[in-house]
C-alpha cells in the first residue's frame, strides 16, 4: 500500500519557484493498479519520482507499506520498486538481456535463474527471446525499446511498480496487445502499481482507480466507472470526453444487464402459425428459437406470415456470438451493424443463457447518468 498525505513539491525558490504538487492526499491499495492521469505538466512524473525518492518532498509524507520513504534507505527502496521511465533509458552498451537483468544481478541471482527470467519477460512483452536477448538497444525500434523498459521494471518481481507512460512509444496495435498481456499478468500477480498516462482510453482500460490531476492538485480519485458516470466538475467531464456514455459501455459486461429468463422463446418444433399467434398476443417482435438448450436463431412476425413450416426451418441464425463477459460496447456495436435490438447470449458450452437487448443497455446508461447534470451545476454554479 502507498499512502500520500498532503504531498507538496516546490521546485526552486523565490520568484521562480514552481509548485509541481500541492497538498495531494490519497492511497493506493495493495494489489491495485492506479492511474495518474492529467495533461502535461500537471505533476504526474514528479509524484512517481517522489515515491521512490528520486526527488525529495517539500512537505507532507509518503509511506510505502507503513514505512516513510524519507526515512528509508534510498537504494533499497528503489530496488524494491520497479520503475519504467518515460524516456525508456536503456544502457546503450549492454545487451537486451543485460539491460533487463540489471536489478536481479545486483541482487545476486544465479545465472540460470536470470536467463529464464529474461526469456520469460521477453515473451511477456511479445518479443521472441532468441531473436532479441543478445541484441543492443540501438538495433530496436523505439516501441521495442520501451517494451524492454517494461520487462526490466518487472525483472526482480518487485511488489510495487512505478510506470511512467510505459506504453507511450509503442504503436497502437502492439500497444493494445501489450496492455492486454500486462492486464492478464496483473490479474495473476496483483502488484501495487502507480501508472502514469495522459491517454484516457488507456486509463479506463487499465485502472482499478484513476487519479486525475490539474496543475499539481488532485481533482478526483475514483474507479473508472464512477469517473465516467459522476465527473466531479466540468474539468473532469471535459477530460473524460463527450463520449463518456460510450466509454462506460466498455466497462459494463453483458451479465450485468442480460435477461436470464426471457419470455420470448419458442421450441424448434413450434409451427409458424402458433408462433405468430404467440408473438401477436404478447406483442413481441422477436422470438428466440431453442433446440435442446441451444439458440438456433430468431424469428420475426414478418417471416412467420403465410408460412406452414416449423420455426426451426424459418429461424435466422444470430450473426454474432455474445457471451456474458462481453463488454456492452461490443454488443452495441453488433446491434448497430446488424440492425438488431436483441441478441442471444451463450454460456461456455454454447447453450442459450438469455438475451441482451438495446433497451436494457439504454436503461443501464440512463441509471448511471441520472442526476449528473444537477451535480455539475452544483459544483460549478454559473
Ligand atoms: N527538476 C525540475 N525543476 C523545475 N521544475 C520542474 C522540474 N521537474 C518538473 N518541473 C515542473 O513541475 C511541473 C510538473 O512536471 P511533471 O511532474 O513532469 O509533469 P507531468 O509528468 O504531469 O507532465 C511542471 O510545471 C514542470 O515544469
Ligand atoms: Mg511526465
């Protein structure tokens, strides 16, 4: 756990003094990934560098697992935290393997353990170990070098990671993959991570919590969903973006809104005429056709008129597979693309698990955003 209490950092003195951080207080819980977010110059890097004592506090305190960093041995403190810096900072005259294993070597790990660790980390950052371990930094692209920086910060398996825009130089496609890989790893390892970015998408995707800064002050500290749903003032609302309703859909999963026992289902051997009657009686516009627990597809009133076959012969297969873990953003995208307001949800065995509808999604969004306008006005009376 990392605790920041009234953290203040002033660079220089006299008329040229710069207050980089002012009375910042919050806590990073053990095992959480916390994002430091805000525009350039708001103090994110300074806060990281205060945490591992590369900078000295002006006022306030920072404690790591109960220990005040200002009274810790700075070398030990730094070895106990992985640090990936914005400018990457690899040693140009050392191989990739040696760069990655800097801290393990300082800690006296044996050779075999170091080699295994290097290969494991190279794979994690999606670089083929045999192709990369003996190269030098100058032979790598900026994005590849940055991945080495991330591998290096994880090398000695520190409990705490400080990461300063660690994926900023990686191209968008590889960045997406590395973010995913990193999140998978984090779910297993549960490191305590302070992660700087100025990219709102990365923040929402990666963060357990997000701290948004403005001119050295902490403006809001919340979970991503809360940040999107209840921005504290107009600064935060602008920062998270006008499309925040769409962004929040990326955080909610089908299981939160799906209907597990929808009434609009029919068995495959139902005749078209009976199905049509059922639809009209209940004013449904969509029926899921089920056969032995699986969704064969769906039927609409239009398809059933003047037909004498069973619904099994008439059912149109669902164009996409939807499962309970899927983000509503992706479901919504399917709905728009295929012009459908209802989709069937499948469980791990491919069995029908329920339905997800456009109306359910919209209802959830309206619940999340209800009362937001009043809040913004209260905070910033015109
Ligand atoms: N060593 C320094 N000396 C003087 N001013 C500094 C120094 N480092 C950072 N600053 C100033 O502190 C503020 C915060 O900087 P920084 O923490 O690097 O912001 P961020 O990482 O959010 O872009 C900026 O105004 C920056 O110019
Ligand atoms: Mg910075």
